[in-house]
């Protein structure tokens, strides 16, 4: 059930609201001054706030304004409760972020009706935010593998390159390509090829850190950015671990189990020393990948 934060320095009103709301199945938490209200909002993240205007330490206007500043990723309806009935106070309350206004003496039936109305609005807002988040996620993710798409990966690479130069932090960048992928599609069909790509994406996620950024660069090409990698030997070990894991992974077909291999090109970008831009980095790992292919595939090469 929804959680209601009741903020009022009049304990009789708080008790009355608490009993009424609990009887209807709502969960309640209380605060008796403005500063405690802010702490409770940050701790509990309530679904609705019933907020008295005249409070010790911080008044309702100040609390409302701070809640809107502090909680930006979650819509919390705020219903102000006050003895004032003048238009200017209502306008100020709405301007500071309140969603509704109730005047004292409080009628519990009116409070319940306003809460139900605000909860409907909150539900719609939450659905819209979820849909927006999903659309944003779709805009940066590859639909098949769940990796970041090429455009978004390039944006992240630009950011990491600036950080690397500014703070003199090295990072690794790798590009891998599935060996003879056309033969896989030709022999077993594109749906099977898709399963191979999804499995390789899983292997990358399982063998890299959460802080590493993985992208799908092309049809059967993947790319990854590894922050805070400072040694070539460390980068080589990571690449070799991924290569071996793919080589040892088998896929079921009607004619028996098969495996595939990958070739990997990598480059260590050394902070202020590198003087490279994103195109240079992509070019370097592409050249390293080409060398791995030229050297017989199923291997790793660094530039």
C-alpha cells in the first residue's frame, strides 16, 4: 500500500490523520518539524506528503521547495495543509511545488479524496517516467545483444578520453570480431548466428568489470572500453581470458555441438601521453584486429 508522510507540529492532527489513513490500509510515517520532514523524505521516499504550512525550523514552503530540489527522479505529490485561506498563500504554495491545498480544520473525508486523486496522478506520472526511461534505454542499446550501440559507445569514449587526459589515467580499448561468422550464418541460419552473438555479449559481460563499457560496433564486431587499465600485460590477460572463454563455449546444432572463435585487437591509451582522439583510438584497435586476423585468427594483438 502507498506510504504517506504526515508533517505537522500539531500532534492531535497527526494522530487523527494516522488513525484514519491506517484504517484504510495506508502506511504512515510522521515528522513534526521542517528539518525532520526533509530527513524523513530522503529516508523513506513516501508516495505522498501531507505538509503543514506553519512548522518549526523550516516552514512548509521551504520544505516543499527543498523536496523538489532533492528528489528529482521520483514524483512525490505534496498536499499542503494550512489554516490560511488567502489566495496569496495558495499561489505561493503551488509556486514552490505543492500539488494541492487543504485548509484547516481538516475534514478526513476530504483528505482521503485528495489522496486518492493524487495517487492516480502519481501512477500516471510513474508510468510515463518508466516509458521514457525505456525509450531512452532503447535509444542507446543494441536490440539483439543488450550492449550499447555504436553511437552511444563513441560518446562515452569521448568522455573517457577527456578524463584520461585531464587526470592522466590510462585505459584500455578492445575490438573483437567473430571469426568466419558468414559461414556460421550460411551453414546454420541467421537465428543461430544471433544466438552466437548474444552468447558472446554475455561472455563479455561476465569477464569484464561493471565499470567497463561494452558496445556492439558492427554486425559481428564488439568493442569495449576498460577504464583504469595501466599495464599492457593486464590488458593482454583480459583479452586472452575472453578469447579462451569463447573458444571453449559450444553451441548445439542439429548436426552436433560446434564452437566458434574470435580475434581481438587492443590498445592501451596512456593518459596525457597518448595525444589521440577517438578516431585514432578506433583506428588503432581496428589495425590490431586486422593483424590478429592476418596472423591466423583466434588470437589477440595489441598496438
